[in-house]
C-alpha cells in the first residue's frame, strides 16, 4: 500500500486531519524516501504548525507555568475545574508553587494543610485520567539509543498519541493502546506534587543528592583519604610528590523497590453512582494517595536510617539492623565504624559538638550538617537548653516557644546545624533502637543520633529520582478495580563515611 493511500484511509477512519498528520510525521521519519512521497512536504509543514501551536504559551498564565512541571499541573487543574481549583492558577501559586506548598503559619503548621494537599493530589489524578505519558516516535527512538525500528512500530506509537488527544473518540481504545505500551501508564503529571507529600514525612530527602543507579546494585567509590601535599624545591623533580585520594569500591547499595498500591473496586464505583451519592471516589476518603506517599516516605526513611541488606542473620535488636534481602544498607550499618558512645558524664550538647569536631578534624565541611534524632532525644536536648536559656514574656508576640532548639544549634564549628526529628512508632521505623554494650559496660537498649553532611550522601535511583505513580485501568490483570501503584526504586549511598558520625545514646522513651 502506498504511503499516501494509507494516510488517506486513516484520515477517513478517524475523521480528523490532525491524526493523519501525526501518523505521517512518524511514518515519514523512518522512511528513507518518504520526502518524495506525494503531499509529504505539505503534511510535514502542517504538522510542524500544529505542534508549534500546541507548545506555544497562549497567555500570561502559560508563560508563568512554562518549564515548571508543578506549575503546569496546577494550571491544568485550574482549567479543568475553575470553580473548585481556580486559585491554583493565580500568580501567587504559579510563580513558585513549591514555596507556596511549603509556606508555614507562625505556629509552624503548613498553610496548605495535609488535607488540602491530599485533595489536590486526588483532583489531579481525576483531571489527568487517561492522559498518561505516551512517548512520540522520536522520544521512543531516543530512549532506545537510536536503534532503528520498523514502520509498523512507528505508526503504532503515533496512533497511541492520536488516541491520547481523543482522535478515536472512545476512551476504551485509548486505554487498550496505553496498556500495551509499558511505561505509558506512568502518571508523571502528579509526580512533583507526590514528591512534596513525601518530603513532609521525609524532609532529609530534599537535601540528599540524587544519582542515577548504575545497576540493580549501585556500585560506587568510597573515599578513605584525600591525599597529601608536600614541599619541593623550586627547580626540583616533583614526580614523587603525587599522592592521590584513596578509594574503596563498594557494592552494597541495593536498589530497593518500595510500593504502596491502592485500589477502588468497580463494584463500589457502580454502587456509588447508582445510589445517587456524588462524592469523588478518587478523592482523599478512598484513594488515599496522600497516605500512600506517607507510607512510602516512612519505609524509605527507615531503610535510609536502619536498613540492612548485606549482613545476614541479624535482627532489629542488633546494631546492623534487621536483615532483609529486598532492602538496602542504611546509616546505622554504614556508619558503624564511624560512631562513638555518649560518655556518662557528657551532656547531649557537648556530645553533638564532639561529633562536629571529629568531622571537621577529618576534613569534612561543617557548614551544612544535619542532626537526626528521635523526639525523646530532642526533649533531652531541650531540657539541657532550659538550664542556659530563659523564655521572656512574649504574650503579645505569639505563642510561647517551648522548643528551644527550633532553630538548630550553633555548634563548635561556628555554623548552625539543623535538627530533624525522626518519628518512630515501632522499633523498625525511624531510627529505631537496639541492644549494645554502651561504653563497654553491660548491654542496654540504645538509639542513635546521626550528625551527617548530606552532600557526602546520595540516593541512587532507578526509573525516577522521586516517587512515581502507575495507573492501571479496570480489567487490567483480570482485576475489576482501578489500581494506582505509587512506587520508588532507590538505595542509600555513603560516599565519605569520615564526614558522617553517629552517636550511640541510651534510649530516650516518651
């Protein structure tokens, strides 16, 4: 069949010139003599014009949102339902949506509450139904590193893109096409908002660099020494003065796969519709995508702090942590040789300063240190601060601040170190606790305080550096429900253990 004849038939079926143009673009891009086909130049010109119109900002709001995925998502939601979500298209939101989500009231609570963030995520999910990513032929070819494919595959991809914009009219066709395209069901449109929900539970994630994993197990170098300088004569031979940094190759950063699937059954959807109820099943009361984000953040944080992938036969009562072949090594294990015990007579403030001093002596930077500790340990630090600080009468200026360490500590390194509370409702969450012979004495229950430089750490990822959501339609996998699978593939990496410290202290219960 001639190329022009095929395209004409396709346009007759769909009734839309745009679909024929998109298919032509895909077919022409892989045909060596397509430029000579009748009408090819005209089709290419029209396709380019349509693409330019689609991508060009059409008003001031588009210009503000251009290039910012979260702003683009908010603007799309505002247009989808201007009555309910129109405020997301305002200047104050679009100019910096991340700062808008993170803004806090004077009492420390988020101005955009967890409930409102949850509702935004649910609304985005509903507004983007059926708009999952479906790569163009050019994108797919680039992902495939330029490997040539046959014309049928290219046309198939172009038809999927056409279905996405409603060219075939029926959502069922679009869903069928999307289902067979692998990554096409990944909901990248809500990824930035999901990430903000995760950061509310796992804030350290934001300051930890993210690196693309180089395999199922991320292999990386640990610097054990940064070399040395020497003195030479002006005219001397300095060939013997080369002393490079020393490294040890590591392969214990297993890439863990964390999921928190949620589903709404088709039966419930039918019952809701036929009973006359009008609440949104994909909202916060049913889908609980915000809850899924929190669950992923909690587990990711536990892996980061006390995961154990490499040391078998260990339990949650051991310093190494509970062994799990699907997990990854966390800081409790990675910093075991870079930890020390709190001396009986030392205060918590002095002990933290001691850790800062050790990091500085090892050549590390103390300008960006983060202190991770449990709520019980944070109370112990505040109790010590009460002996040296006094709260003055500030009844007219707002609530009394009883958290004396709210702004962190200015340590012996002369720089403020932020403090991050780690919630722990069970031994296997947060920092946890374990049995250890503290200061060489009898075995007692201890917990850790981590004093870390985030720039010496990393989160190695596969697929995406932040959590992603996969949407499966009703009937997929013989399952009569809509299924959403938020997931994240990552593993903690510690490049320079000497620039990190963990402090073993008696367990602080509250």
